[in-house]
C-alpha cells in the first residue's frame, strides 16, 4: 500500500470515527448519569437523518437549518420518551430497559419505513451536500472531500465542548453529584429528575446530530443505524462505560484502525473492532479509560 492510499484510509477512518465518537459520546453521557444502556441510539441516529430529509421535503429547509433543528427535535423526542416510559423502569433490572429500547428501535424503524414509502414513495433517499462544502481540498499530501473534513472538524469541536462542560463546569458537577448521590443533591434544592431528563435529551440529540452529518455521505434509510450501533457499543466498551474522554478517543481511534486494517487485510474488516474489544476486556475489564466498578 502506497503512502497516499494509506493517508486516504486514515482520513476515511477519521470520518467513520467521527460518527462512532458522537454516538458513543451520547451513550456515555446517558450511561454516566442514568446507568442505562440505550439500545435505541442507532434508531435515533437514523431519525436525525430522516428528520433532516423530511424538513427538506416538507418545508424546503436545507442542510444548515436541519443541522440545528433535527438534533433539537430528536432530543425533545428523547426527553419525552424518558419522562413517559424509561422513568418508570428506574430501579428495575437493566434487562427491562434493554427490552424497552430494543422494542422502540423496531417500532421507530418500521414507522420511518412506512412514512418514507407512503409520503415520499422511496425506501431510501440521498441527501444533498451544501454547496459551500462540495468539492475537494488539496492538503498537500492528500486530496480529500471538503464535506468530510467538515464532519471531522465539527465533531471534534462538539466532543471537546461536551467534555469540557461535563468535566470542568458547574453543570458537570451537578450531573456527577446527581449520579453519585442523588439524595444529597436533592437536599440542596436541585431537581434531579429534570437533570436526568435533560441529560438524556442531550445524549440522544448527539445521536440525531450524527445522523444529520451522515445524511449527505450515506443514503437516508430506516436501517442505517442498525449496523453502526453494534460497532458503537464495542467502542463504548473499549473506551470504558460512562467515560466521556474514552468515548471520544476510542471512537476516532477505532475508526482509523478499522479503515487501515480493512485496507491492509480485508478479511478482518468486520471483526477487527471486536477482536480489539476482546483483548481490552481481557487486559482491562473496565475499558481503557473506565474506572473499576468499586471506585465509581
């Protein structure tokens, strides 16, 4: 493999890693406070892409308004689901949350499929890249599509801002306090339930944002999140459940390793991530950046 081809694979891996990072970041934010695994995350990623597409078809809204509105809509839907359904299962076995979110995934996928067929007469649809981001950029050592560079850059900004808010601000301190000792937090007059709902909304909003960013690269279709979410769960396990930094670093790293590995030795393309996950679990069961269970 020549150097230029290797660099192209690295950049392609960074694009895939950007989606892994955003999705696993949302999962980490949710797990960090609610201690639940949101199996519906892939469907919400798809819903972000579909919402952007539907806003364009119904109201003529382009990429930039959809980039703001679609994550807000998905986040609001997530908050509604948390208040009406998920909140009823707190304190029960984790399997109840898994079964509920898995059922909601199937329901969402089928609903979007029916809407696309009945309203738009398509089972999948392309989404137009904004004019300002069409074309390629010559970086000197490689030529790469402008839009994909935008995805990498924006994802890095979103991830770093999220990390800073959670780890370095009063908002993050309240989130951690609500997770570690909700009783004491309530004693200080903080409504923990509202914070739980808000955090869940932010987590699923990140999934919706990833979906909007993915729409111009991949076709918008009801099952676009099904395969991606499996790899994303592996990323979360490798980075450490609930670890914000782990989700970001591991997301981008796994994207690059998978892309380069697939180019070097294609037979391991679909299993490399899971081989890495198995090795990490054997060496460090809490993940690369996770804390051992007793220290959380």
